[in-house]
């Protein structure tokens, strides 16, 4: 089950896992995208795909979507908590309450709503794996990143606490923490659709969504007794949230 599979890292992960033969539950708010992805991946890879269209900030919608699944589909092997976003980039005294609430409700509360419900089944089955998509911003801060970073620090704390809560139930919990990732809608969403402001990847080579998908696949393809707890990855030209060599893109 991949939350936020309509674009970026979630979509790249859906493509890779379908290619590897996984049946998928993909979620997001844009039903047209979900249907398009389902059609493309089932046709290309012959896997089964269920789409669930809901807003992860709304626990009633999360429960309704979940309850539409039959027992076989509820038996989720891997939950990839990817749905998330940044909104705005402003110092704390100029921050937008609405942006803050959107980030907190999506990145923390949404992740908790879906995890609570899916882990109930995993515990009853005594198996499962959770992968949270955190960020480098969940381990260090940068100017004006305040609340987004706070939500990702919370994701890091939840990864660690969920592992403590669930390891006795044979459930693996880990996270990926990428630096900048292109081929995503992340910057466009952060800057409210302003494509000029969102041009933040042109003077260096960040990660691509598929690189994060590869890290996720590495984690889930290990033998059941191995839990990769954390993968942090950045493009070669990035050495931290505040250290990016913007001297031009690398030749691929
Ligand atoms: P995208 O904007 O491309 O993807 C975000 C996904 O989250 C979309 O599928 C979107 O679906 C879904 N989503 C957002 N809000 C909601 C909501 N309220 N309810 C349901 N689904 C929602 O960005 P990325 O692929 O970059 O982001 C994926 C994750 O990676 C996020 O958690 C982000 O914080 C993290 N990340 C991104 C980095 C980057 O540089 N791009 C770096 C480090 C971490 P829809 O719009 O259809 O609802
Ligand atoms: C996305 C990476 O540095 O824009 O999580 O916060 S950053």
C-alpha cells in the first residue's frame, strides 16, 4: 500500500513495485491520476491494483476507504507512508497558519491515521513492514523550513516509536530520508503552483524520484529477519540541507 502514489516518489515506487510483481493499493486525492496509473501499470505488468481516493487528513475518509477493501486486500504486507508535502517557505513570524495546519495534518496526523488502521491488521497477522518517507529536513533544519522540518522530525520520532511498539509483533519499521528530489510536484506544491519559484533543481543534480523508489525497494526486498531501519540519501552535489553545490548539473 503506497499513500500519495499520484505523483513523485509514490508514483515512482508504484511503477517499480508493479514491475517487480507486487499487487498494489495506491492512494491519493486525484482520482483521474489514480485511474490512469492503475490502467498503465496493470496493462504493462499484469499486477492487480486497487485505487483508494481520499484525503489523508480526514480520518473518517481514511476509515471509509479502508473499509471498502475486502479481507484479502486488508492483509497489507508493506505500508509505504509517503503522502506528504511542504507548504510555504517563510520565517516563523510571517508563517501562514493555514500552511502550518496543512503540513501538520498531512505529514503527521494523516500518517498516524493510516498507520493506526493498517497496523491493527499487521499485528493480528504477526507480520508486516512500514516504511515512512521522512526527509533530510527531519534530521536538520534550514532557514524558513520551520514547520515542514518539525513535521519530518515528528516522522522520525514516529518511525522510532513505531519500531518499539511493533517489533514484538514481527513488524519491520524503517524510513527513507531523501534530500532534494526532482521529478516530483514537491516544489510546485510548496510554492502554490508558482512554476518560476519552483525552479529549484536547475543548477545542480538532485535525486530523482526513482532513486528513492530504489532505496524503498532495497528495504522491502531484504529477507524477513532483516530490518533496514533508515536510509538517508542525497544527490552527490548535496551535503546537507544547507549545503548544495549549485555550479551546474552533472552529466548523467
Ligand atoms: P509530490 O507532490 O510529487 O507527491 C506527494 C503525494 O502526496 C501526491 O501523490 C499527493 O497526492 C499526496 N498527498 C498530498 N497531500 C495529500 C492528502 N491530503 N491526502 C492524500 N494524499 C496526499 O511530492 P514528493 O513525491 O516529493 O513527496 C512524497 C514524500 O516525499 C512527501 O512526504 C515529502 O515530504 C517527501 N520528500 C520529498 C522530497 C523532495 O525533494 N521532493 C525530499 C524528501 C522528502 P494527491 O495530490 O493526489 O492527493
Ligand atoms: C524535502 C527536502 O530540503 O526541501 O523534504 O526540505 S527539503
